[in-house]
C-alpha cells in the first residue's frame, strides 16, 4: 500500500468525529482503461457459489470488457453486511438480497431504481407474486432472483402406519396426524421456534390460513393480534405445549435442524420449500415422503418468498452492472438457477418446463402459488419480523399467552409504523 | 518434608482424571464425530467410538471448502499479530517499568481499563476507521485490530515482568560501557524471555480466538479466518456435523503446537505479569 | 566516584529518549484503534442514528441514556449478565483453585495432566461453542445420551430458560477454567515453601493447611484473578452468540449480546453507542477496584 496515501487517510480519519462524514466520502476515480469491474455480492454458499462462479465466467467470455468480481456472503450475515456497507459507502455494485430487505434498503437511499432499464415485455414475463415484491414507493428496486412457496413434507410410511389414507388437509386433521405420529422418539411436526426470522416464516402461513393478516390494509397498524391471529398462535403453541407433538427443543430449532429431524426419523412432518429436495436426495435417498399443500384453516395460504438482485446507488458502472443483472435474470439463467437451487420457476416462460411439472412434489409447490402471499414490502418489515419472532418464541416458551405476546409486539409495531411517518 | 501417605497418589489421580474428564471429553467427542461417516452422525443413541472410522470428513473439507485458505489466514494473522504485539508491548512494558515520567499512573490505568473492553462494543467505529484507512478486506486491517486488542494485556504483563527484574544488572552493563541499545538487547531482552513467551502465547491465542473483527472487517471468503469459516458452516440448510467437527480438530492443532512450543516458560511469565501486577 | 555520576546519566538518557521512543508505537496503536473508537462511540451515544433512516439523524443529547435506564430489555439483560457472570466466575474460582492445588503437586505424569488441562483454552471460543452445541443437541447429542445411559431423562438443554443458562455457564467455565487455573497456580507458586513446610512441622493436616495457610496467602491472587475473570466473563460475547444467540426468548441475552442486537439487528447505532458507553463506565469502575486491589497487595502503580 502507498504510504503517503495511508497517512493522508489516517489524518482524515482522525479529524472525523461523526460517522456521517464517513458516509459522505466518495473517492472520485479516473476512468480506468481496460475491462470494467463490477463488484457483486452473492448471498449464500454451496450451490450459490458453484452456480454463480460459473455464470460469472461465462458472462466474462461473452462480455470481455466486463469483469465480474463476486464475494459470497452467507445468508445469516447478509442483512447486516448490506446495511452497514450501504451506510458507510463500502458496498458492492450489485447484490443479492432477501426480498424482505429491499424496501428497507430503498428507503435508506442505498438502491438504484431499475425502472429505466426495463421494457414492459421484460417485466411482464415475471410471475406476478414474485414481481410485486420488488415494488415500493412507485419504483422497481430489484429483479427476482429466486422465488418459492412452501408446503408440507410428510413421511408416507409413517402416515400409513397410523392408518391414514391421505395427508392432513385441514388444521384438525393436521393436529390429529401430528398427535398420532408422536410416540416413542417420534414426533408429528418439527416446529421452527429459534430466535430468527425463520420462526416468523414458518408461522405466518398459519396466521393467513386462519383469516388473519400481518398489518392493517393501510399499513399503519399491526393486525396480527386480531382474534384470528391469537387463535393461530394458540394452535401453534398447543401443538408444542399441550399435545407435545413437537420435539421439546422447538425453541432452539432452526430450519436446518427441522430438516434433520425429518431426515433422521425424529419428525414425521415439516413445512419447508423445494430446496429440501436435493438435500433429501443426497442424505436419505430412500426416504419415503411426499409433499402436500399446507393444511387449510379457514382458507388456503402459503408464504411466497422472493430473493432479489439489486443495484446499489453507489455503483460506479451502472450500465455494466445492469448487464450483469440482466444476464443473471434472463429466462435461461433464471430457469437454470431455479433448478439448481431448488426454487420454483419465476418467469412465466418457464412455468411449463417439464423438469418441474413432471415431478408431482414440485407440482404441489408450483400450484401453491395460487394461494401464496408475500410479506408486505415496507422498510420497517425487518424490524416487524424480529418482533414477531420474539412474540412467537415468548408464547411457545409459555412466558406470555399468545394474546399477550402478540399484543405486546403489536404495540411496538404500531410505534415503529407511527414513527416512520 | 513429610512422606506422603500411600493413598495420596490414588487420590491425586482420581481427582485429576475427574477434572480431565470434564475438560477433555468435548474434544474427544469432537474427534470422534470428525471420524464418523455421515450416516453414523445421526445414530441414536450415539456411540463414542466410530463403528466405521473414516477420514472422509477431513478429505471432503480439504477438497470442498477453502479451509486450507482459512487456516493459512488464521495462522498468518495470528503470527503477525503476535510478532508485532510482543515487540510493541515489551518496549512499552519496559518504559512503564523503568522510566518514570509524568502521567504514567493514569496512562497505565487507562491501559488496564482498555484491556477489559470487548471489541464487540466498538465494532462500527472500527469498521469505519478501517474503511477510512483503506484496509477493509486486507490482512493489515485485521492485524491492526487484533494487535490493538491484544496490546493492553500484553503491556500489562510485560510491565509486571520487567518490574521484577533487578535494575542493577542493567546498570552494571551500562557501567561496562554497553550503551543504551546494548543494554536493552543484551541484558533486558534475554532476561525478559519467560515474560515474552507467555506474552506470545497470550497474543497468539487471542488472535486465534478472534471472531467479531474477522467477521465484520472482511466480506468474501478470501480473508476468512478459521472461526468465521466454521461459523458459516452452520449454514442455511443442513449442518454436517462431521465436517464441522473435522474443521474444529484442524483449528485446534496449530494452537496446540504453538502452545507446546512456549509452554515451559508460560507459568513464570504469568506469575510475574498478571498476578503480581 | 565516577559510577554514580555515570548512572545518573544512564537514567537520564533512558528517560529522555527511550521513554518516548519506547512508548510511541503502543500509544499510537492504542490511540488509533481504541481511543478514537471510544470518542466516536461517546459522540454516537448522543445522537439519534439509525442506519436505515439516515434522514432522521439528529443530536439528541442525553435522550438515549434516559431510554437505557427505563428499557425493560436492558434490565432483563443486566439481570442475565449478573446471573451468568456470578455463576461462571464463582465456579471458575472454586474449581480453578482446586485445579491449581492439583497441578501444583509434583508427581509422575503430572506434566501430561497439566498439558491436557490447558486443552480448552486452545479451542477458539466460537469453535468450542459449536462443539458444545453439538454435545447439547436434543436428539443426537452426547450429553443426553450420557444422561440417559445412567437413567436420567433427556434434557432440553438449549430450548428452555434455566437449562440454556446452565449450558452457557458450563461452556464458559469449560473455556475459562484453564486460564483461571494458570493464574491461581502462578499465585500458588509464589507462596514461600517455608510457610507451608512450617505449618507441616506444626502438624497441620492437609485441610487445615489449606484453610489456615494457603488460602490467606492466596487471597490477593484470588481476588485479582476473580476480578480479571469477572470482566472477561461479563464480556463473553462469542459463547452466548453461537450457543444460544441470546435465546430461547431472550433468556440468555446478556448486555454485550444485547448491544450487538441493537446495533446489527435494529441498526440503532446511536442507542447501541449509549449502551456501549454505559458498559464501559461499568468496566472502568470494576477496573478501578481491581487496580486498588493490586495496590493493596503492595505492587502499587507508582507515579
């Protein structure tokens, strides 16, 4: 490193007292000759890494003037890294983000609206439920880079052993099956109750199935503490505390733990998405299982989650950055990605791909899109998400009744929403 | 001395084994899991001794991840941190022990307090600082943070150590015409060796253990250290415990080697530095 | 008499040149990486600064501090910190003392015992916590398997309040016992052998010897090692973060993990700064107690 520059920077740093100054510093660089570099953050390891490394190489072959430099960041760290980087101006040009963070980043002023790059044909090809999540405040802030619903994975052999013909179709049947499957070291359902956003993701379908909602239609207040919400949480808590149809460790169960319980004869049912298929194939290829839609309460509902690819406002080479986004999200690569990662197709042109439709289990998850809903896209969502998972945990732990827990959370959510106007 | 009764060794060994059972069993379980094939991990009840021991987890880890890279990163950062921190702290410790100057007491108290502050509390300001210095995603940035957070305790240790070395020897060397540098290098430094080695062990293990800076001051996996790499191993999907435990075994071995190297003088260094003050 | 004059010159040279020279690198580093962030945090603590709402940044004076004193989550975290710290340090001191007495004995094979004893210290705390998470695994962990093999029902270690706290304390003890024992052993070896032998000649039995001779002599060491460990444990972030993440339902949330959550989950850096400052004030108080103890033991930090 060039020492004088370092000293100058050091002096500048010492002079700073506020962080704000740190955010404002932008180094204007001369246009470099040679290939342009686009810095990209891809969230996720494993399949993500293999797929996107290869994609970046292919992209570079087709666009020799653009070099894509990818850093892979585990999902757990993604939110934290993106926000801190955005706030201090040290972010990448393009990043993957969980769709639930997009509005937050946009409200921070960290993202580049993408509307001007889009043609109507381009946007119309995306599945509506996926596309909606990219909209906030009248602009498009990201492009879907993965989309999925969840369903009920169940052990067919266990189901037969308790004398059931078909997977549970409504809440009552679900509860009965879960209770009947529970014997010896076996449990009916592996409930995710760890203190993380996964806990919210797993409970919210129950809220919707019971006719409840997360927020009021004007998005000014919490609505999850309605009668329907309280009932839905009560149902959840009863499975654990009253019927003991859920392993005792529910409060320290993450989604990956729940997968393992399903794979290794601990739990007979788990609610998760299509990425689980490849894990089953790898770990327990002989597992006898099938996928059913979530049991219906007052109505059918499932949660659709969408990952986005976004461009940061600080991106130096916006055209090149867009080229990469466009490449990643083109029909061919979107489809290949869905297949690799275990997502359902999110471009209409890919919906009838026999690779997906042939598999009845996959078909269940694709059909579920009809009843799928997404989290509200609003900047405060990540905070609401945390408060909800706290409430669910508190109720599961028996520290508060479902009503008390949800009321407490609702009060805080109301404050947050009021404060944001 | 009175002769020990015959039951003394029996009692001693019984209690020693009790202590070791608690202290060592997690490491044994780690080793045992790392030698199991994936199919055996989820056996209930689990067995201590793998039925089909295999190095599969180690070889997979080697091939798949960048674990060799993480290990090298950890080692590089820990060694550099140790080197710099030992030199800087022995100089400062010597100054505090020998050279009376104004405000020494307050500076020492400040350093003592600094030693107690966890890095987590300063994560954001340090992130911004490292960014301003242009050292995000560099070894230098991580080493800088690690050195700074190892220094207070190291200085304190070296200060205590030098204080207990009689000044007469230095004076004698000076009278013999050794000069300032000569006195330090020929007399002070050799006498400080036990202190230096316990200081080195401390700094090395401190850096080896460091997590939050390694997590926040780097982005990709080029500069990831072993603790961060293993932490991320518990990913979004399944946890492969045998691979994770293989990684845990790999990260423990270098620390053991380093410790073995300096173990002999560790105790006297601690005695002088930390306990006597 | 040339010698004293020469010596005076020696110390003068030492003072003038070396003090500055020798201290500069350390002070520069500490100033940059510790003092600057400290000042920055102080400044931050007086601001309303939530990263996700940059438009609302403002100077708010003591408002964050007032909030901290009435925040029920902080009160809960403080309580957990006390339980965790007192539990862990108390047991570390008791067992560390026993371990030090044990390791102080010269016996065939004692070298091996000493080396193995230090093993937990060599496992990075993050890794140690991951290993223990696997040990405590509800279904496949060895802890429950061992309990069940002696007829005790399985324990839901990390999934309920009390046992999660026990688990966190246990792991902290496991990691911290070697260092604690090492400090106490160092103190033990400073007790003059004659003192112990004198007591032996007086016919004091082992247990009496411990209470009457060793313990009083060890008092300063015990207090100092205890204080050091108190502060270290108080700040034990890694273990809690990885083992329980502060859960279940915040049951093991301690102050430092709370600060981390406020900062990196809510991105409320102003408030997190305030909490950090309060913790540092607390640490400074504890440190001054430690410093006084050092002084009382006759090793005063002289001006």
